[in-house]
C-alpha cells in the first residue's frame, strides 16, 4: 500500500469533518516522520483554530448573561421609575455604572459555556478524534484554552479591581441621590467616617432635612480634639447635636480621656460643644464607601486603620481576597469545563449547558455561603474567600491528570448508572441545611448534643421534655427530623414517664411522631414497649372513672386537634382497681387480652380476653365489645334460666368487632322444651359521611306468638349544606304488626332551605296510620322590612290516612304559610313583642278541600306584670289527624314579685268559652328550710279548690321534705307525703311514704351500710296498708367492695337467694346467679 500524500490537505481547514489519517503499515518509519512533521507544522494552526471555535460561543454567552442580569436590574429599578418618577436617562446611567460588576461576573461564566459549546461541537464533528489520531493528547488540546483563560482572568481582574469599584461607588451615589431627593426624609443610620488628624466619627442617626444628629461618638487618638486634658486618647459622646457646614454642635454630652496605657486621666460633662469635622455632611455621605466600592489599595488601608483602632476587619479581609479569587475562577471554570466536556464525549449539546449551570450553581452557592460565614466570623476570612477556588481547582487538576483515561467512550454510561447515588450525595451535602426547622421541644438534661443543621438532637441524663401539655421524662432521648414537612421522630429510652391531660404511662421505651408547623406543635402518635399507665373516661352513667393498663407494647394515636383518639395494647391487661399498692396481677380483678383497643368515652374492645379475679382466670371470650357512651347488648356471660312455658333457656349476645366504625353483636335465644331457636343481629357502623345502626331479631315460636323485628337508623352528611336521614321500624308479634318509616333530605340553596321526605307514622290512640309520600317543603330565611321580619314557607305532598286498617282519606296537600315577628316596642309603659303566623292549605280531591289559619301572639310585660294574648283563627278544616288545628282565643296573665317573700299569681280567660282559668297563687319564703304555700281558686265557681303546704330542708349530705295538701272542696286533708335521705360516707338511707289521718299509709325504704373495711349490708322493702301482705318486694343482703372497683355480695329477693358480682366502673357489668333455680343474669 502506498503512503498517503498528507501534503495535499487543505491549508484553510486542516481538520475538516470526514478527514481521516490512515495508517501505512508498509512504510516503516514514514508514519512517525510524517506525523511528527505534521504535529510541528500544524499545532499552532490547530491552537488558533480551536480558539476561533470558542470565540463565538464566548461572545454569545457573555452577551446573553449580561442581558439576563440587566433585565433583572431593570425589573428591580422599575419601582423607582414608578414611585420616584426617574427618567430613562437616570436609569441608563445606573445600568452603565453597574455594567463593570456585571461583566466581571459574566466573564468566568461565559468562558465556561464557551468551552462546553466549542469542544462539544468539535467532538460531535469528530475533530477531537482526528487530533487524537495524529497523537495529540487531550491535555494538549486544552493548552490553548487554558492560556486564553489566563488572559481572561487578567481581564476580569482589571475590570473587577479598577473599573468596578469606582463605577459601583458612582452608582451608589446616583442611587442615593435619586432616593434622597424625593419626598422621603433624608435620614441615614449607623454611619462611620474618618476625619482629619486621626479622628473617627460615628453617628447613629442623621436627618439631612434639619441637620440633626443623634447618639454621637467621636474617637480621637491624636490628642488634638481637647488638648487641655493632655490625654492621648479622647472619647466624646453626646445625645443630640446639629451638623452645620463643617462643624458639629453637640449638646448634653460627656468627654473622657485616657493615656496610652488606658488609664483614665480625665472625665467631664458639657451642655454645648462645637467640634470641627472638616467636612460637610454631603461630603461624608458621598465619600463613605462600602468595601465593595473600594480598590485594592483602599481596602489595604482600611484594614490597617481598623486593626490599629481595634475595629473588626472580617468583612474587609474577605472582600480583599475575593478581588483575587473571583478572577482566578475563570481559569478554574475553563479547566473543569474542558476536562468534563472531553470526558462525556459526543453527547447532546444540551448536556453541556446543563452541566455548566450545575457547576455555576455549585460555585456560586459555595461562594456566597462561605462569604457570609467569613464576614460573620464563623470561618477564617481568608479561607472563606479561597475555599471555593481551592475545591474547584483540586477537582479540575485531578480531572486534567486523568482526562485521557477517563475520556473513554463509555464514561457517560458508567456515570449515568451512578447518577442516582450522586444525586442523593449532592442533596445530602447541600440540602440538609434547608430542611432544618426549629427544635420543637423544651429540654432539660445533663448532656445535650445538637447536629450542625439542627435536624438531630440527643439528650442524656435525667431528661425532661415538654411539648405543650405533654411531659416526658427518660434516661435518654433522641429527636430526628423526617423530611421537610415538619415531622419529627422521638425516641425515649430508660425509665420513661409520659404524662398528658388524658393519660399517664411509664415504660422502657417510647417512640413518638411529632408535627411542627407555624400554627401548632402536636403529637401524632406514640408507640411504647414494656409500659404501664392510666387514662380517664366517662361511663354510661356519666361518672368519671380511671382505667389502669399495662402491656408488652402499645400504640396511642391522637386526632387532628391533639386529643387522645385511641389506645392499642398488645398482650396487655387493664383494670379499674388500684388498691393497696398491690402488683397489677394481684388486683381484685383484671382483664387480659391478646389485643385491646380503648377509645376514650366511646368503647373498649378486647380480643382473646381472659378475666381474672384475684389473679385467677375466671372466664375467656374470643372477642368483647363494650361501648362507654351507650349500651350494647354484649354481656360477658350468657343468661341461663328456666321458663314455665318453654323450659330451660340460654340467651347470649356474642359481640363482634371489625373496626371502630363497624361492630355489633349476634343474638342467640334457645329454649329446650320445644327446641326453639331465635337469633338476631345488631350492627353499628360509621364512615366519613354515613352513620347508623341495624337491629334484626326473629323468633319462630312453636308455642305462643312468633316475633320478628327489624329496625334501621341511618344518617348521611352529603356536603356542608346538605344532609339526610332515614329510619325503618317493622315489628310483628303474632298476628299484630306495625310498620313505620321516615326518610328526609335537607339542604340550603342560597337563602332557601329545601326538605324532601317520605314518612309513615302510627298513632296508637285510634290506630291511625298516616303516610306522606312524597312530601316537599321550601322555606326562606327571614326577610326584614323595617321592624317586621317575615319567613315564607311552601309545602306539598301526597297524603293517605288509615283508621282501624281502613283507608279513610287521601289527597294532594298544597300549603303556603308565612310566620313573622315585630321588633319589641314600648306602649303604655309596657314592652310588647308581637308575632304571627298565617297559612293556607288546599287538599285536592276532597270535598272540604281547604283550610286557612291565622295565629297571633301578643305578649306584653310591664314590671312584675305580664299579659299575653294567644289567638288562632281557623276557616275550614283538615281531613287528616297529623295537621289538624284547633281554634283558640285566650288571654293569660301572671304576676311575679321577689322580696323576703316570693309571690306568684297566674290566671287567664278563654274568650271562646267565656270562662276564667283557675287562679293559681303561691308564696315561698325562707332558706333551708324552704317553705311554700300554693292554692288554686276557681273564679267561675267563686270557690277555693285546694291548698298545698311544702317544706324542704337540705344540707351537704341530708335532705328532708314533706308536702301536705288540703282539698277545699271536700274540706279534708289529703295524705301527707314525705321523703328523707341521708349519706354518711359510703352509707346511705332513703325513706319515702305517706301518712293518712295520723296513720302510716305507705312506706318505701332502703338502707345501705358500709364500713371502712369494705363490708356492707343492704335492705329495702315496700309497705302498703291496703295490701294483704303489708310488706312486698323485700330485699336484703350483704356485700363487700374490694378496692373500690369490685363488689361481690349475697342477696335475697323475689323469693330466691342471689349471688352477684359487679364492676363498679361499668354499671352494666353485674352478674347474678341463683343456685336454687339455676338462674343466671347479666346486667342491672
């Protein structure tokens, strides 16, 4: 094969797309000679070519970046254009003066994008591969780019240190002129400046409108300010003063002088003092410069003066070193961008832009963050200024040394496979700081460790933590933030004690989830291990009780308001006993369960329940459900007894539980004589919007009447303004059956309330069944017309009515009504509050097809006297029982006077019947005892009807009362009735009865006596003089309360002896057993 003629390559484009350099294996030495010659001849031309490829992207990126920043500045300055009325000329001047700083920042970023875009284009067109094929290494390719970056670095240095300080100072002066020449007060605060002869001035506040200064301090190290004191250092302070031209006229001040060793040699006060400052206020404000407005020489001088005076220099030192660090970033950006671009090879050009943005973001983030740390003294100022350059320089150098090895064509594939890990790493390095929140707990401990980002806290040694009303104590506590939604995880270990308003517990370990937000801090859940505690609840009798519990593990959930929602105990035990400091297992009774759920004030649910009495197992149930707010027929024991008709029976309601919103019981009734079996089901359910219960029972009797019962109650909340409810009741007892239902939907649309219903009702008196299906009503909110308020209402429906199982009436009912009231007003010294209602109803399909009514109420009150007129006028009549209206016209009056004797008089007049109501009068007086005499007088008959004398006396534990009536018609005394009750600790006595003509007529009494040991006795009986047996329903027995939580006793009543036991905290939990008959009862 002949050697190719490389001299024929075009001179203008030495490395065009598609140019190849085939290797000649038949010409030994020729390739080396030719390639070496070409390298020598063409590298300079290649360097110039490569730089030309960068020039266009650089100019484009520089222009784009400057334009982007300028647009952001225009948006920021647009407020001044609107509020201050500045013109376009001043706006352009500000932009031009800020341009050097923008260019200084844009040059490094533009160089980075230029390298990515230029090298990316060359690699895409195989030109980088062509250079590699003639023996040019990737590091050698980067040489001209790095040389050019050095030149750009010097350019950035020149702009940043020579053009930028002066232009920024001029921009700040221009900006101040724009702001201060407007209507706002010209007040400057916290300003330092240097005067002549080593004098330093500070003014906290200066008002340019009147020249006043406040809180002035002057520091003189020359001794010329007040030479009479012969002090080397003089300090002058003053409350107020005036800045006039080049003098400060100070008032109410103090002057102190020190020697070089700091010894006080002079101290005095003055009322007025004039001090030359050698400059006017405008000159001071014009010359006062921030560190960013100074050149390098000015920064060095300020640092020297500040160190001499002992003033802080951190901000100035950071600014000085940044003047060198920022220009150097141009070289570093090019170094990192060049190596990374060559590593990724021929990929989509957008990849370079994305990587460039990431590099700029990381550099600027580190730059500003470390800058702030250095200025505030949290980090060495010099290290803060140079750390970003050192990090990126080290990365760039390492990449440059290994660029040829790393630039294999599968680098991107390998890196992409590690991209998730790198993403997580970057988030860990730069994201945790943003996720941190304030520590949500008040902690007291011996040792406290807090992570730098405040997302992890460890407290050890007698830890006490308080969160709202929750108090936690433990040996150690760890708190870690979870995510960025304000949720924290708390773990407490060792002798944990937790106390809230609803419960308290102790345990080996507690885990908790806590939510911290701007509005609240609350506990979401608690999980505990090896714990014990207590919680309060209210039983079905309204009494407050305490439930004690312990278990292997448990979980406590809180609702959105922070209140206790439920407690779950696994392998736990509960009781309401806490006596004699005994161990839990030795309490009078305990209930142990594999899993137990306790919903405060709602229910207790247990699975695998074992009841223990004195630590000895006494019963076992697979599941038990006991509501606390209401009752559910779910006894611990079945009822066993003997029926004269059906023989021995077994009745048991077995509970079941699916969730808090779905539970109930299954009913079994078995009678042995005829093998009769009845069954039923009670289900209580609730969802987010639905709630209700179902009750079904059936007993197909062989002898006697069969029974079938079904009831359903359901309510639903459709929306905030719409709701519905429904109920169905059906019962059959032998041949008799009843069926009732009601369904209703209510809602509001604007000012109108809409109701749709279907109702079937039954009235026992007269055996009347009324069915309204369907029925609609429409009611508007009250409309006010001056003092008058009117509320209209419309209704319609199809109504049918049965009497004694016979359909008597059916019609379409159309009704319209309006009710209203008038604002109270005064007339003849009385306060009158009128109200009225007018309505008309049409019954379509009946002969008497209408009914109109008007109701008026006129109550009037004047002092102790009240008079009211109530009238109802009806035209026509309703054929249906449910909406019948009776006419009336009545005037009533009452008189109430309160003094040492309370007097009440009441009477009235029926204007239709023209008859007076009986006059009722009462007088009451005294306090413990209270006396009351009341009488009734018939005005129509002009005769006294009856008189009653009452007395009541009560104290904290005793009560006595009696009532003696007198029948004036028969002129005889009625039986005197009396009541007596007394409580002395746990003992109670109750008596009630009647005495007729000096003899005991009836007496009901009960006596319960209990000693401190818990033993007690009860006796109750009834005496009736008219009964042949005289005494009836006599019961007596003995009992013992164990630990104020469990009662066991022996009682004789109803002809049998009963042995019973009860849990005092649960009124329904009473078990009775009759040994003679074998009867077993559960429940009160």
